[in-house]
C-alpha cells in the first residue's frame, strides 16, 4: 500500500495533549490540546457517495505485518485473546478507501452508542440470514407437505424475534437521529440543536457510516452473504422505495418471496405510504402496534428490572464483554471466538473450519465472498460453518405492564477504545498530509 509506506514517521500516539482522570470510566484518559477547528479542517471535500464503494480485500503479507505492528489492538495483561468488535472495526478502517474516511467518521465509530448499534446490527443481520435460510427450506417442503397450524406458530415466533432484534437496532439509531447521549456532538444542528441544519454534511456522514456498517457486519459474519446483507441494511434504513442497493442490483428479491416469507422476514410493521410520507422500517418498528416489552428500549443503557433470560441474552449481546459470549451461549458472528484460529485479516485458518450442512437459501448461495443473490433454490449445500445458529430464549408469555415509575439508574457503559481511535486519527492525518 503505497500511501502507507511512510506511516512510521508520523508523530506519536499521545502528542499535543494531556492526561486526566475520568470519573465515569475510572481511568486515565488522554485529552487532546489541539483546537477542534484543526480536526474540522482535515475533512475531505468529498460529495455524498453514490456509486459502489469498494473496500480492499487483497491485503498482502507485508501490509498485514504493518497492520499487526502499528494498528492491531494490543492485549492488556491477563486479557483473553478473543475477537472483539474493535478488531473488526480496525480491519474495516484499514481496508477502507481513503476517500470516504474523515476524522468525524473515525470519532463516530469509537463511541459506546455506535458500538451497541453495530452489535445490534450484526445480531439482526445474522438472525435475518438464518431465518431466510429456514423459510426457504419451509417453502420447498410445501411441495410435498401440508401446511399445519403448528407451522403458523413457528413462523409467528420467527417474525416476533426478527421484529425484536430490529428494534434493538432502531433504538440505537433513534439515539443517533436525535443527537442523544454521546452522539450529540455529531448532530447536524450542533450539540444544542440551535444552528442551521448542515444537511449535506449529515448526508455524507450517514452514507459513509452506513457503508462502513455493511462492511463491519460482513466481516463479523465471516465474509458471508455480502449482497444480502447490503440489501437488507439498505431496506431497513431507507425503505424499499429508496433502497439504492436494490436499484443498482435489480434482484427483485422481495417480489420473488413467497407470501409466507414476506410475512416473516418483513414483519408486521411494514407500511406503504406515499413517497413523501415514507418512514424507514426501523422507525416503523419503534411505532408499531404490537406487544413490545418496553424494557427492550433501554437495554445496555438503563438497568433492567427483573430481566428475563431473553432480555439478558440481548443485553449481553449489545453491551456485554465479548469474552463472556461463549459461556453465556451468545452467538454474534465471529465475535468472542479465539483469535488463534483466524489470521491477521480475520479469515479462518484452513484447519479451523468444519464442514457442515447448511439450509439452502439466497444467503447460503451467496456465501462465496460477494456474489450476486440468485433466485434458484437448492435443497442442500455444503459450506464451512464458522459459528452456530442463534437460539434466542423464548418470549415471556406474561404481558409486562408499565410501572408507576420507570427506572432511571444507568448501566455501567463500556467505553470504546480511545487508543485505537487515536491510532486511526493519526494514520488518516498522515495519509492526508504526507509532507
């Protein structure tokens, strides 16, 4: 990578600043003394991305050594060597085209709200692909089997599970939209929302963040089903009407779905309004008329009273340490798995994967890197399984009434890595100002 060749000559990680004690995290943090205007001045004068943004996936051995030495997360004493969300973000940032990177994007990717948002999105996409596989098999079986009432019960559970995991994404996305919590300094109307809307800047940040999220999810899910991930992410954020990925690929995947598939995969909360009144499926999930456990809205932020096994599973998936995933039975792609069975770029080593049978569907057929979604179904397909299926605990049959007073005791928020944030900021400054 030619533009990285001289990165070693850039200033140290902790320059132009001072150390202070943070009462929230109870640790020393580095505070930059550089004026905010200097960071803003480094913003790239790029337009809103409209075409295909290609990340590099052909990192040679020399570049891998450079990444491992300069940018890979370093383990603290006694820390288990497992894959974390930060590791996946680091790979995405290292392979991203410089044209879409900016200091603001790097800062946004290193705040707790976005960490929870990314974890929720990984959980949502993984479960969506899993249920898409299951539904494809069920549709095939209808050729030789009779549909029974029990099938309706099973599919209703799939539909409710998908709605709940989409709601986890929606709640963090809503925080970003209103500039709440640690996202307020990135709001397009300023932290106090009193200045004129910077709509162009907001659109640029949203489009690049969304593309970065697709890449992070794809990496976290073992580089499987890229097109289907991109299609679903674009749909839930932009609606079917404004799904730019579908407009580019012309797959017609929703039109090709059977009625039962649409009912399960798209859920109860689909609304078909006129274009000007269209809301994204994520917002429709928030305002949907269905039984929703209100405690889902505060997972990872507000302490949950008497959490059910289902809520505990989701809370740990969103905000728990990755080293606990295996003992809690949580599956979030390759997160929480030993680093030793993956190479520097988080590809599984040849001896680490096991052969298994996968349910056939669009997603399993697109397992080969970034292949285009096919409409042809097959009964079985042998693929390398990197992780087991998600098994969500069942919903509590009791309806939770609203309490007389909501709990406002905050959860202990897991901070994002300040060290890694500064590493990527320093690298970007060096790439933009090589002399």
